[in-house]
């Protein structure tokens, strides 16, 4: 299965490394992202500790997902950009 997301924010956590917040572009219902998912070819997992995210009004946004690279080295600098459309592939 391939789904498109738009990166809304990239951030680093001091001991948990890199995170990618992205909006699912064809959101209808919450999706279960399985082990082995690739975001533009980078192995990631859905970081459930930050899901769902609230907007400024406190409303839950189920179309925003937070991904974390599975490798400690993360993704190469400049590989992802805010506003970039990316493809998530998983079984």
C-alpha cells in the first residue's frame, strides 16, 4: 500500500532523535502503519506516543502522523523538507 503525506514539521528530540510530522493527504479513517514502513525509502515507524495531535483550538487531528526513523542515524540532513509531499509504503 502506498499513501501520500505532506510534511508539516521536522524536529529533533534531545534523546529520541529525529521526528517527522506529516498530514495524510487522502485521510478518511485512521490507518494502522505496520512494521517495515518506508517514507521515501527511509525505514520509519509511526510514533504513537504523539498521536493524535491537537490543533491550536485543542481539536484532535487524526490526519497528522508522527514518524521516526528506525535507524539511530536517522535520515540524511536535507532529505526531508517541510511542505514536501512524500510517499509512505507498507504492507
